[in-house]
C-alpha cells in the first residue's frame, strides 16, 4: 500500500541535513505528507552518519528497537554514510529494514520505494561515486531564512581516521551555473543567508581544471547576486585555504568573517600519521596570514585527542596550540577507530581514561577562552540575522556574522531581517544585547 506520511530523522553533519531536505522534497512531490511524529508515519527514513562510533551505535539501537515493535507494518529505510559503509550487511542485523540508500543515490529514492512497494523485497543502492545532480530547488527547506547549498561532494584527502572518502566517494564539484541559479531562486524566496557545503568546500573546482574557476572565483560570482546578504562555507581543509580566499573574505560584503580552520592535532608527527598533509608550522603561518588580511576574523577548529601513539607531550602541543590561537568555537573529540580506515589497522593504544582526561582538559581550556573572548566583545555593535523567538519568549534570537547567538528584546516584525544590536552581556555561549 502506498504510504501517505513520512518521517525522517537526521544524524550527523550539515550535508546530511541538506540531503534530508532533498529527500523530503522528493517525497512531497510524490504526494506524501511529512510528520514530526514517528509513530504517525507510514514511511520511516533514518539518514545516518558514520564519522563517530557513537553516532552509529545510536542509529543501530534505534533501528533495533523498531524491529522489536509489534505495531502496524511500516516501510523503513536507512540512508546516508552508514548505508554506504555497511551496505547489505544491514539487512543481516536488521531484517525489518526495507531499503538501504547510499549518499550518492538519493536521486533513486522514488525508484527504490516503488520497487519495495511492488515486489515486497529489500532493495539496496550504494554507488561509490556521485554521478547524478540532485533537484535542490525542490528541496523541502527546514528554515525560512537560512539555506544550505551543496557545491562539492566527496573528499580526496584520505585522512587516516576518516570514513568520508569511502562513504561519499571522490570529490565532484557542481557546475557553477547550477549553484548560481539555485542561490538566486533562494534569494527570490526570501532567504537572507546561505551556507556553502562540501566535505572539503574550498577545494571546489580543483577536480575540473578546464573550468578555470576555483572556490574564490565562485564566491565573487555569488557576491554579485542582488539581495544575498550573507554567505558562509563549511567545512574546510587548511591546505586549500588560499590567500585568494582570505582576500575574498576581506573584500566581499556578503562573505561572513568566520572560517572553520580545523587543526585536528598540535603535533606535526601526529598530523603526519593522520595524513593531514601540513605541519603545525605551516598551519600557524596560514593562521597568521589570515589574521593579517582579515583582522576581525573568527576561527573555528576540530580537534582529536587520543589518536594512536599520541603521547602526553604531543597532547600538550595541541593544548598549547589552543592557548595560542584562541579559537572562537571548537569541536573536540576523542579518537574512535572506524572500520575501513587505515587507522583501524593500528592499535588503539591510548587508554580510554587517558583520552577522556585529555578531552576534558581541552574542553575546560576552550570554555575558558570562549568566556574571555565573549567578554572582550561586550560593548560592540554587531549585525544580527533575526531568526525566531527564543525559548524564553521575551527575547528574539539571531546569529552574528561570526557565528554567535544573540538574544534581545524586540517585536516579531523583525524576524527575518538584519538588525544592529549592541552587546551588553552573555549567558553561557549566547550574547545578550539591545536593539539599536
């Protein structure tokens, strides 16, 4: 029987969130209604992540729980990175799952659903590479003012701890004309901010040298679009953060002064073992150049502690790098081995209690730095894109160009607009301000 309602639960990164919006658009075009209540859906899709062991365990636990339920028969699909990593083996552990759809096969959702309905048999599509352009214009967007725009899929860097090259395939840049048309369409629909997405967003165009257009060239074209207020990009690899990109951040009014600049580890030996293809010294030189060109830039990072063979002295190098660079935001992780990666072959020889201790020390340091940096901003006037009412309905909530939340008193008519707010305090990671 044709399903009438669907529910999608998303795990993982912003790219997964965009893939969910595309799938929701495909299903809406088919005539299905989306519900936020899992028990009311005829079709359940779990869009999964494989980056962290915890993410996989959460999904497997949830799917196992569904298999033990005795309620009405529903169609269950698994999509995303875990689908690409596990493929048909998911059916062995979870025989109640009806289809498995990889990250490069989202366009097959309609066809696969038809096959499941007509044959009653399980289906799997998990291509290694991305070939078919998705219908991003028909995506069912979750936010009325901010939108994700995919510009490149896959990754060619092959960091030894990372499954992305194996779950999303090699880098494939999207044609510039298609990107510009999508962004223009979004602006006409009232979107004020777009975030350009890719596993390595700033290597855009390198796989297509005949185009003669790299990431910074795309940014200059986007800046020409009338009505586009803000552009962000995620996520970056330091090797591909060029002087041309830094100058674009300085010169283009639409481009936000925030760069996710992931170091991953403060030791050059550990970076070499991670296959990050830069040294600590080269990384610090780029940070210095960026801050010279864009003095007000906000920096973000990812850090992994407890990588195989990491010593206490090498962890201290990571700690000292955090002290010196003083990131505005940081995502801090303990290493967990991922099946299919080179690092999986090495002994996971840093004890869990040591990993957790290092993680807590780094987290405490970042919290201290974050508070100090927020205090330094008190009294400044900032540009805020007003998004919605805060949980405390007395306040409006929005985001600065440098990716900081701000709450302030204001009227609902301001939602969806850009406002200037003077910061007078902060609570945890949120600024408090007064509307000017």
